């Protein structure tokens, strides 16, 4: 059974969410605890599945992307949603794919370097015979971190820590 976060675990996670490369010794100094304590707590959080790993954050502009394009996708009734999802997930430009409940079956996001790539992507998706609707929305000329979830602004994760005991 997973335990609730105590205040020290929550602070360790907050610090690491801002910079996953923060040394345990620095975290210990910030929290007034020993480096070994930070290490043990970090390992416990990993073992409990509360921390799955750390990552490098890329700048979309830094790697040459001009923006991102999002789509809502509707699949023909009776078609295999999971098979369509696998097909969509295997398209190289797709960096975000979420299965939905409701009018649309998927929400997906792609990055693009030029608008021609969007046309190529739409042509590719239209060849998937189970898809009956592709409704786009564009977000251009914007620098965003990849992956976006690990770079949330300060205090955005506060709702997560409401379970602190």
C-alpha cells in the first residue's frame, strides 16, 4: 500500500521537480536534514513508485520546432480504438496522445518545423481508414519545454501535495 507524503518527502519532490539534478547534499542543507536521509527517502519514493525517474528537458525552439499542432480525432464506431491509437502513436511527429471519453476518441499533439510538415501529417492521418474526423488547433511561434509535465511553474503542483500528512 502506498503511503501519503509527509512534508519532507513533499519538499524533496518539489525541489527535484524544479531541477532533477539538485545534489542530495544541497537538498539536505535546504531542508536541514542529512544527505543520507535525503538519499534514503528518495530511494523509498522510487521503490513506492512515487518517483519514476528524472529527465532532460528540451526547449522546442532550441531543437528547431516552430510550434505545436493539436488534433481531436474521432474513430468510426465499431473500429478498434486501441489499434488506431497504436497507429497514431507510431507516427514520429506525435509527442502526446491521450485517449478520451466523449465525442472524440483521441487528443494528440505534434511538433513542427514548418507548416509543410503539418500538411504531411494530416495526409498521413487521413490514410487511416478508421478515422472519420480530424479537428485541429494550432499553437505556433511558442517555446515550450519538452516534456511539458516535468517543468510546471512553481505552485502548479501544489494540488498534488494536498495529501501531505
